[in-house]
């Protein structure tokens, strides 16, 4: 159980925290300021490592005592042997990577299990906004303007599931989230339309 003093502003991070086993080894791709890794290290005693490209975020990780490498995910993970981590995490980052399929292949090479947090651009509010406002949608999870967004690959839950099927990845678990909550009826019934984001647990078949 997550300690009460651990607070999350993103529901996907709480879900990922709960999915990771105590004492496991974790690589977080695009780890940001290291908040998730810090909590995993402190509360679950994981062997945690992060990769981050933004200088200020790398410095924030270092200040927290989180092991981090300054690197671009698009350059690959050649420095890591096969199956060197129990979990490799890629949360709300895949849409910012030039070659998501290659990154998924690499994360499931170096990790026994992959955990992917995906923003769902098929969410009904996104569709409604685009259809009736005639503009690229903005929300709490999509705060950027079209001209300064880091998101270069806009995909839906169905798109991601098809990519996994084509690549031979097994979806062990899928957790659907809307309005900061999981386990709701409509997101679970029709996640491509009613889930704002989803967390996938992946393994190679």
C-alpha cells in the first residue's frame, strides 16, 4: 500500500508505483524530475535508474539522489544488456519519441516487463473539442499549444494495442483512467472513447 504522505499529481504514476514489485530493478525512460523513482527507491527499495534529456530535470534527479543518465531515448539503449531490469517504465513519453516502435523494442529487450503510460488522443472530449471548436484540443493532460507541443505522435488506445499485436508484445494488464480515477464503468467498457489515459503492462510473447 502506498504511504499516505506519498502524493501524486498524475494518476498514471500511482498506478505504476502499485505495479512495481518491492526490491526489483527499474529503469525509467524519460524520468523527468525523478519523483516516481525517488518514491520507488524510498518506499519499495527498488534499484532505480533513470534516463532524461532535459538538463534541469537531470539536475533535479541528482539533487534527490536519484541515479540518472543524461541521454536521448531516440539514440537507443545500446549500453544496457538484455534483461538487465525487472521493469522498464515509459510513462507519458512515447508520444514525444521519434521512433516509438524502436523504443518499445529496446525497452522490452533490456527489461523483463515494460510499463507504458499512454495519453489517449481518441478520448471523446478530445474528439468533441476538435470537431466543434475546430482547434487542437487543450486540457490538463494536453496543456500545450499546437505550435509548442512536444507531442509528435498522436495515438489512441486502439492504435497502441494494434502496434503491440503487430510487434508480438503481450498486454498482460491494462488500467484505464479518466478524471484522475480508474476502474470506472465506461472507460473499462470502451476505453478508446472514454479513457483519458491508460497504463499497459507489456511482455514479449
